[in-house]
C-alpha cells in the first residue's frame, strides 16, 4: 500500500501536469480554463475522436485518449481533482440528507411512507440522473398509479417556489475572501435548468386532464439559463454553502473545489435545498467568460478555469496532495 505521504511527494515532483477530462458535460469550459492557466489538456472519449471540438479551437484538447468504455477511464483515473470520499456522501440520498440537515441546511421535508402523503410530493428514484423518472403525486392514489415496482425511491414534499442552482467553489488553499475555518468559499454563478417536458406542459392545460391522455410530467434537463439572485438572498446563499463545507470537513475531510446547491426559494424568501452536486455542474457552462459574481472576484473566471487555477496554486505551493485525491 502506498502511504499518503509518499503520494504527496510523488505529486509534488510532477512538473508537467496535464488536465484531462471526459469529452462531455462541461469539457469545453474545463479545457478552455486549463489552457488559460497554461496546462496541456487531454480529452478522453469513447470510441472515436469527437468532431465538435474542431468548431471550438480555444477549447479543443491538445490530445485525445480513446477508450472502449467509461469503466476503462475509472481504471486509469489516478489523481482526480477533489476529495473522492465525497462520492459516498453524494450518491446515497440518505447520506446526503444526513450531511445537509446535520449542517443546518434546510431541505424539503421527507415523507417516510407513501401512505402518509398528505400534500403534493415529489418522488425520486435512487441513482436517477437529470430528473428522469421522477414524478409528482398529490395523494397515495397518485403515488400507486405512477410508482415503478422494484425501484428504490424517496419522497419529498413538493416545494412551490423558484429554482436556483448556485455554483460555489471551495478552496482549502485560499487565504483571503469569504473565509471559512480553513480556506475560503467563492460563488461563481447561478443558473436555472430548462426541464422537458414539465416546463412547457402548462400550455396544454391541467395535469389531471393530461393524465387522461397519458401525458405525464418529466424533468429531463435540456439546457440552462443564467440568473442572478435577489441581492438580499446572498448572505443566506453564502451561509448555506459555508455550512455544507464546514460539515463536510468534519464528516469526511472536506469537499474540495466546485459544488452546487440545488435550491427552491419560497415566497417567504426561504431556501430549501433539494440536492447537492459535489462537482462542476453543467449550468456553469453559461459562464465561460465570467459571471456577474466572478466579475467581482476576477473578471473572466469560469469554474473550469478556477479548477485549473487551484491546481496551479497547489503545485506552486507544493500542496497538490491537498486538492487531488
Ligand atoms: P433531482 O432529481 O433532485 O435533480 O430533481 C429534478 C428536478 O425536480 C429539479 O430540477 C426540480 O425541478 C424538481 N424537484 C426536485 N425536488 C423537488 C422538490 N422537493 N420540490 C419541487 N420540485 C423538485
């Protein structure tokens, strides 16, 4: 077994670091940001070299690594950015709830048994990505009609409000800014997701009537829109981010780098966090040239570039093992 200390010394000997990522999701931003910070870049693609990068020369990786499947990538991923311990806490919805609620972050109420549904609820399946398969139920009858047998689910109260996906960056290395017990917290942008078909469904009338013609709402993300928060909500936004990070430090040594709190703000101006994504989210792709928030820290700073900057800072300070794991 290789000790953490020896990994640290190997890492700090690296001079020529390459930033590598999968050719999807937020890769244009990551390659562009890495290049801005002077790194060479490697695009990992399945099957054949993707052509679309030819259309975006400033975000085209220097080289490609072609693999047969995502499993191959996992085998070879040596030093991912961030703390891999976070995955255990993010992927399990129960652990996510334990983390956030014990941090004092307010989440939509959990309904333990479908028989107890006494208000509109949102039912989510474990492991479902991008809202696929989730459904709204107003009572137990609705639930029974829509639930798919054999799948693990969780039931939350349906929160009526407006959705904001807040993009944070936690740097354990930073020495100035919004200081935490160690390092500092930044807010690099906010987006809202476009979701098909729920976002357009209202045009066809009431849900009950739609169900009769077998049309059911789905929440599949198809794009993102930039938003800014009402300024008086910013203190609360920072407080929530701070709580999530501080608790992560206590629970598993800290979530490092980009993360997103997926929130709904009610008409009482209260945030409810329905999910945490502990990595770069696709909504940050809106802000490749900076955001109304990053304009006030460093103009032109995207989340992709911020990751590269963190790696560069760690490298210069001989602290790579603190940001790669
Ligand atoms: P998720 O699977 O948690 O990412 O949720 C997918 C989408 O469902 C979100 O983007 C929201 O539009 C919606 N959503 C999730 N949880 C709730 C909730 N508790 N109340 C209302 N809408 C929700």
